[in-house]
C-alpha cells in the first residue's frame, strides 16, 4: 500500500491520520448523500469492526476509525475498509436503525433570535416565511461536534446557503439556534458565534449530570416547534431533564 | 474521616486526570486525560498498581496536601520541589506519607505537568468511566483549597511498599517530534513540508490542555485550498495550520472536529514533548514512515512492563534490596493495564 497520501484524490478516500487512526472520506463538500453514506458506513462498522478498532465517529461526510496498531495492522484495516466500501452503494444506504424524531419547542425571532430578520433577508425571504420554513423542516443531526453534544442540523433548502458573518456575535445563550451554510446549530453552551442567531430553545444537548449525557445521536431528526416566550418559559421552569418540553419518537 | 486527600493549597491548574474517556468522539467529546501519559504510567509502576488509577495533574506548580490516613504516594512528570513536613522528597519516586503530614509541592523546575499519585488512585465520582476533568467540556474543575478527594483502597495495604524510583526520562526541554502524515498532508507541497522539517519551533504562552500554539521565524505555512476545507474529525497529536499559517498542536482536550488543514500527526509517545514544553524550548518535526513508527511504538501495556524492569530502590539497604528481589519475582505477572 502506498504511504504517500499526496496522490489520493479519488472518493471515497481512505487516509491515515497518524499511527492510530484512519479517515474514510465520502466527499470534500457537504452533500446529503455523503452524510448519509458516513452515517450508514459507521453504523455498519460498529457492527463488523475487526478486533483492534477502538472507536469510530463521523463528521459531516467522513468516518474516523481509531485503532490500536499493535493489534490491527494498518494494511489489514485498509483492506477491511476497502472491502466494506465496495460492498454497497453507501450514498444510497439506509440510515442507522433506532433513529429518533425530536420535536423541540423554539421561540423564533425577537429578543430570542435577534438576527432572524437579517438571516431571512439573506435567504431572500420575509421573516414570517423564514420562520415557517425553519419550523416546517425535518432536519437531520448531520454531526455532533465543536462542543460535547452539540448538533449540526441539515440540510436546509439551497437558498439558506448564507455565509457566516465576518465578525462574531458576542454571545448567544445555551440552547440558541443559529443558521449558516444550509445548517442550523443548536448551541450547548453560551458562546460567541459567526452564525446568525434566529431562535431559542431550552434544550440541553449535553447533560453531564445524567447517565445518558448526550441527548441527540448522529442521524436523529429534529423539528423545531414554534412556541411563545411564555410557553418556553413554562416548559423550562423546574425542568430537570434538559428536554424543556421536547419530545421524541422512534422513526419507523 | 475516610481515606482521603485534603487540599490545603492548589496551584492554578491542578486537576484529576487518568486515561480519559475514549469512545465519545461521535458525541463531540474528545478523549481528554493526562497530558503526559508516560508520567501516568510511571506513577502506576512506582506504586505497583493499575495504570487506570487517577492522579493529580499539576500545571506549573503543585500545592499543599494532607492525607487522612497513612498512604503511599508517587511523584512523576515535570520535576517540582517537593517536601513532606519539611523533608525533601526525591522526584520520580514513591514515598510513604503519614496521616497529618503536610506535602508541599512547589514550582516545576523543567516542563509543565507534574503528577501526584496516591496508592489506590483518586476516587472521585466517575463520569463515562473516567475521573478526569475535561475543562474544555466543563467536566470537573480545577482543585481549590478545602477540597477533599476520596482515595481508593491501596492494592498492597500490608506490604506498603514505597521508596522506589525510576530513571529520569527527559521530555521536559523540547526535542524532535516524529510525525506521520495526516488528513491534509498532501495539500502541503513537498517544499513546504521540507521547510516545516527544517524549522525550529517553540511554544508560545498561548496554550492549554486543548492545544499548543508554536512560533517560528519565517513565512507562514500555507496549503492548497486551505480556506475551503470541510470540518473533519481530529484528535490529539494532529498539527493544524491555522488561518495565519501557524502550527497548533492538538492536545487531549482538543475539539473533535476542525476545519484547518493538518500537516501531520505526532507519534503518541512524542506528544508529551509538546505538552511538557515551556515557552522557549526548541521543537523540531521529522516525518517518519509508518514502518519506522511501528518499530518504536510502545503500547501502554508494554510501556508499563518496560518501566517495571527499571524500578530501583531509593535507598540501598538490605531491606530495600529484599523488597526489590521479591518485586522482580512477580513483575512478569503484573501488567497493570487492564
């Protein structure tokens, strides 16, 4: 096997990440099909990984495989991954089982989404139409990252391919919904961001006090249900779970 | 009071650390754990216990501690001036510490992270299988005066062996870091990679357990299409080139994905050289082949066994020699790495 990674441009692509990890990339840009492929490929790998694989995870379009090189040779791992890649059309594969559809109460705009109007304008929409689209969409948890339990939700329709701001919004609260590049992010902590703040939930994606600290899993779906400020406050008041009124069901 | 360690004074960044939490990257949580794995294993070897035991990681300086019962301790990692009730303690060694005695640990004379290990390990409530603080993820917190940390049962309560030392392994003054290709190595030209290997770097003060920024003389290190890279998974050891073309080495509490190009990944056993480097220590990078990397790779269990062979008594009196012999008879049966 060539150790020179400079020539490998064909997709999907398997490259080494140092001594103890390998990355399988399905695409160099974000496509729904590549995200589907990454999620499905990882789910299969979790079931059939050879001895010596320690951990797998996904980004938007890639799967990382962490392994112990003392127990599993890099050539054997590449061979296994290559065989698995060729075993089916991953871009058309079914998403993992037991995915959930979450319905999460959200206040859009106003003091709880200061940039909804601005984001709507960039998408070429009225504020009301933007709200309608953002709450009608069933979005996939495409990946979790940046902070523990923090989901990136997508994909929105092409006109939502709006850029990040050149500057940063100083701070949005935990549970804030922000938009850019056809995705929504639901922040798990108060944070500065280059994404535009359009809504607010009481949902906590990371629950360090819980036995199940990560509420969402990659592949889950999320629908943001518009509520009033009062309704969100009522759902959040005294909430110990982190759900703040959110419900879920298994996607059949 | 039950078996515990009382914190009377703590350095600015003393945290409980162990091997971290593998298996959570898919949820956006990096492994975390000790910045200097070798120091963690050294402490376990000195106390002849599992390398899974949690210890205190002390960044820059230690603090003042007291035990509620007689315990065994070990001191490893960046050497710090340590005294027990005024008596100077040898670093990289294990010692007895009686209930009520004051253990005072000063500033590091080299390196950054020193470690205080206790027989039985620090036994704070685990989260996802680990005691380790992960400050970037808001898991755990730096120790503060008044904290009381529970300690696990000593694996050898009767023999209570202490008074051993390990040879000094200098990873506290920079050096050459061996590197393998990473996700975007191919986006850097051969010329840029050659310059990267020829450049002398040093850590800037900007750094923590998430990562270390490096400074150098010369032009920024740029790559093809560096602004259009989709975020990809990343892990400790990866060398990111930031938007300014400055290397940033990822450490245990790094984020799990990132959009900057990565020129290479440091071999696991060399990562402590970066974590322990103080500003000014010279760091160089050298690309190696996968075969070269495998030839020097030492999985943690093998490291534990190798270090055990080098264990020596602090004092050469007949009692200690007797202990040493009895230890070597059974050392082959202990891996400590379960």
